[in-house]
C-alpha cells in the first residue's frame, strides 16, 4: 500500500477515475439530464407506460390506486392475484415497496415473513397516497403489479427479496453494471445504502466479480455464505441492449436502469433513475470517469443499439485493467 | 464553458463588492471593526429672556459653521411657537427665532451633537480682510502702545512672530510699566482681547476676535471664550490671547467668527445665554453614516442605516443568514455532512441567537426528544401524512408553551425564549427523524440529529460573531462576495471529504 494514497486521498481517487457526488451532479446530471424529462423516470407509472408502448418488457401492472376511496375496494382489487407488489409511483431508494403473497382468508404474507391483513395493506397504500415515500412529500399513487419470480441463477446469493441489475447508461451507451443482492439487513431490498450487496459485473461477458457490502469489499454473501463472484448473468447481451433502449426512451443522458430477470419472461425493466448512485464504482473496483470521459469526447454516438452495445464492450475492455479476479 | 462563465461572474461580483466596501472605508470612513467608538459631544446653548409684550420678538444667535475637526452628527432647535430660520453667509451662521407676540420668560435651546473626526472636511479658505484700520487709543495710552509695538517689532521677523511677541509681552506675568498701563483699565476677557486687537492693528496687522466653546465634559453654565486670529497674508492664524501661544486649544469649537454679538435679542430684557457640554460615546458606524450623508454621498442614500431602527434590527439578523447558508454549502458539498432539511440548521441557529448556545441546545434536544416520543405513539395510530404532520406541529407548539411556563416558574429566563424556535422546522425535523429512525434504525437517526445540531451550533457561532455581523450590516455589498463564493462552490466538482472515506475500499486497491 502506498502511503501517499492516504496522505492525498483526493488525488488517488482522481487517478482511479472515481466519480464524486459533486462532479456527478455538476458535470453529468445537470448538463445531460433535461429537467423536463425527470417526470418520465420519477413516475414509475409513466416509465412503465412508455416502455410498454415501445415494446420493452416490464412487470405487468395489475392496478393503480389513485384515491383514498379505492382503498375500500382493495379486497376485490387484489382478489385475482395470489402474489403482487405494492409500490409508490414516485418512490425513491426502494422505500415503500411491499412484496405480498396472498395466504387466503384475508391474510397476506410480506417478503419479510410478517403476516398482515387488509387493514395494514390499506394503511400502507394510504401512506403512499399521502406522499410519505414520494420525493418532496407530494401526493402519490400506489402501483400494484406483477411479482417477479426471479431466475434461480441468483438463489444461492440472495436473501428473500429479489436481486436486480443496475446499469449506468451514458449517452445511450451502457458504461458500468452491477448486480444488487438483497441481504437480511436490507430487508429484501436491493438498495446498497439499505444494506444490499453490490457485485461488479464485467460488461464484456456478464460475469460477476468482486462484491462490496457496506462500502467494504466482500467475496461471500453475508447471509447465504456463497461466493458472489463468477456468476454468469443470463441474457447478458439482451440486458445491455435493453438498457440502451431504455435510455433512448426517456431521452436522459445519464441514467441508471434497473433490470430484473424473470424465470419465465426473461429480463424486465423495473425502473430508471435519473440520479444513479455511485457505489457501483466500489462494486466494480473501477471509476466511472475514464469510461464517461471517452463517451464525452465522442462527437456522435452510433444510433444503432447493437453498435452501442459493442462500443460499451470496447470501452469496458479498454478501461478494465483494474479488474482482479 | 459554464465554469468559465461562473468564474467571470464570481470575479465580477467580488470586484463590485470589495470596491464598494473599499470606497466606504477609505472615503466615507466607515469602520471595518465593530469595536470602534466615536467621541460625541453634545453642546447646548440655552437662551433665556423676558419678552416685552409690546413689540415682536426677534432672537439672533450665532451658531457654529462646520467646525474643523468635528462632524455634526445632529443639530436641533427647540423653539416651541417661534418661527425659525438659519442663515449662512459663508463665514457666519446664525439662527433666527421670531415671534410676533409673546409674554413672560422665554427659553430657547440650540443643541448640536459633534463627533471628533480627524477626516472632517476643512473649512473653506476665508477671504482676506480689509487693511487694518488704526484705532484711536486714548491719548494717555498712545506712547505706551507705541513703545510696546516698537519693542515687539524689533524682536520679530514676520506677522506671526510679531503677533506672538506682542501678545507674550502683553500677557507677561511681571509686566513692565507700559504693559501695566495698557492693561489697567481692562476688566472682562472681551475687553482684554479688544485691546490686543487694537494694538495689533496699530502694528499694521489685521486681527479679529473669534469665540470658542471649550469642550469640557459636564460644563453646565459655561460661556464662550474669546480668542484672537491674525491674518498672516495667507490665512487666519489663531492665538491664545492670554499667552500668545499660536494655536487653538485642544477640544474646542469655533462658535462665532468676527466682532458681531453672539446673541442679539430684540424685544426682550434680562437676556442670558448659557452653554452646557457633555460627552458620550457612540457607535462609529452611526457617526460615519452622518458624515457620509453630509458629504452628499449617493451610496449612503441606499444604506441600511436609513431604515427605521426596528427594520434595521430585522436586517441585522437577516443579513447573517447568507453566512449560515454558505457554511451549509461548504459542509454539504465540500465536507459531505447530512442534515435534516437543507437550511434547518441555519434557522435553528437564528433561534439560538435569543436562547444562547447552551440553552438552545438543551431546549432543542428536549423539544425534539419529547416530540419524537409522541410521534412514535402517533405512528401506532396509523394517521395519514398531513393530519399527522399537523398533529406533530400542534404538539411541538404545546411542548414549547409548557417548557416556557415551567422554566418561567423555575425562574430560568432563558428557557422562556424557546418560543422563538421555528416550530414548523421543528415539526418537520421530528417527522423526518422518526422516518429515518424507522427505516435506518435509531443509530442513524441520532447520528443525523446530532449532525444537524452540530451544524446548527457551528452556524450559530459563526453568525453570532460580532465582526461578521458588523461587516454585513455596514457593508451589505459584502454579500456579493458571499454570493460569488456560493456560485464558485456551485461548480465545485471535487470530492467531498466524506467520499474519501466512502471510497476508501478503492484506495486500498
């Protein structure tokens, strides 16, 4: 270990090409993400509609609860679905998402194992409607949608909830991806700041390598004890082109696209984020800046999806010398 | 591109802010430091007379005209039902009170507040006098005067040294026969000065009387002191009529120049004028303000000092908020501290101004802790968001009232000022803290709460700094400099300090 790294940590981070919060906001989000496009990603319902219209696979929407009154009809509304997910349309950080299984006779089981009745579900939906989970506390609506049945490939490394793949896409080109694995601590949620494990994904072939948990490197899943590296993510090229298409869809220059893999339906786009987090760099043991800067220098990004996917792989190839298996 | 634009703008703002500030300090003499106090003298002339009932009353009082070395901070005339006019002929200034019909004893006041000011504008050069007319001294005195003049003339080279020589001899403690003769019929100081002027005129030197008011603290029934001024061909030189020393006394004001009477009352008897003097200190900024206004500075038209005092006090506090905001910007974007609500700590810090730090921290902690406890109970009731927030707000206000009452009963005055806490901010803090508590655990919530409180304490310490408070109020243009700093930080793309810790795993690689 070089003592100079500790004396001047800022310079060392710069050398590694780590993107900081200030630079993310000032150099990428502000110039590349037009404010007017934010509602498209902040409102999950609009994202879903937009994606469905463009033929991008998303978890099917069962129902939308928009007004308090509808909470009373919850019983008939939920009747046909043995399993479903309740989430706020304007949620952030995975908050307010309940994964529910109907156990019959008005009882439901949450992903955490907790048993609830209609009362609790209704109160939760009311909280969503009143804006408890939405940005800025604005009134919101609750989405009830298909519960993804996760591809068994990640069963060995996830605890309850569902793993997803977060890809950062810049100017329509995927630049970095990570697999997010829920843990007991994260309560089945796949958000890193809630305690999920982030695992770096090699953009070239979709293989995972070193992970990170609570800002520290990690090799074995904290709950299941299985290695998180060397997992081959299925449908990898399809996922990459999916993320590129999603980026075009919302016309945002710098987005995080979250994709889940359904056992039957394959990759589904779950949601997008116009302010993607930076922990992905820790999971990948690589900074975003070298890749972003290459793309920033490009006069013109190829319009075809397949060209962009191969460009993404070339850039990853040229900047992945830090990868250590 | 954006960065360059921002930098240019910032430089421009700093330049404007600092140059205004520089102008105010160097030209208008506004003090940079808050501790500077100016010496202010309050001089009052009290005129008393008994009015004749038959004729209109007209009172003329000579008053000082821009006294050298002092700034007139304020000047007022107390004259109930009299008409008042002031005249200024370039050398003399007079106040004239007139009334057509009045009776009984009359009292008029003229009051002037003077601040010592080395930078005060010097009086304009005065016109050369007419050649001295040789006065008619009584026959018996002429030889003595001539002898004295000859003696003084033989021992001097020019007007100034001649005058000094003559006056020194005339005031000799052990006078010779000539001087004794010249002095023997003089009774009042005025006659003394009159005789000296006559002698100087006899020697061909133009001289005149001026009336000085000595500034001595606590003088009650003072009078003016006559002094001599001699024209040396370029300007008037003051001489002490009692010693021949060529100077004005320390701490004095030239009240009147020339021979005319200081006070002239028509239609009055038993006329009397008395002067009283007192000294006190006043904030230098206020004095400088008055001076600048006298200089007719346009900038001062837009000074905060021209607002009513109450509004001034509001701005004294408000202008500090940007400093707190800058601190928040630095702590959030350069250090990376998270607080409940962006500017919550600034508002809490403003409330601390009243409660003071120690009590502020205690009261804040008590209110938030009690509020949180009740909030957890509300959670159990499963209330909707807005009604719940309203309930928390109401509870916060009730808590504040209860704390005020309790501390008042216990005789802790500081506790009463809990009422100044921004209650909406408190309610939101409690709400957000309880959410963080539920979602991320007690540790995270207490950590963030403690962080917010630390930032508030820092902001308070910064904002209660006397120097900063003085600077932003007297030089509000310095806010442009703060604005420039904020703009620059708005384009700061370096790492936050906390990110160095967050990405420590990368450093290890």
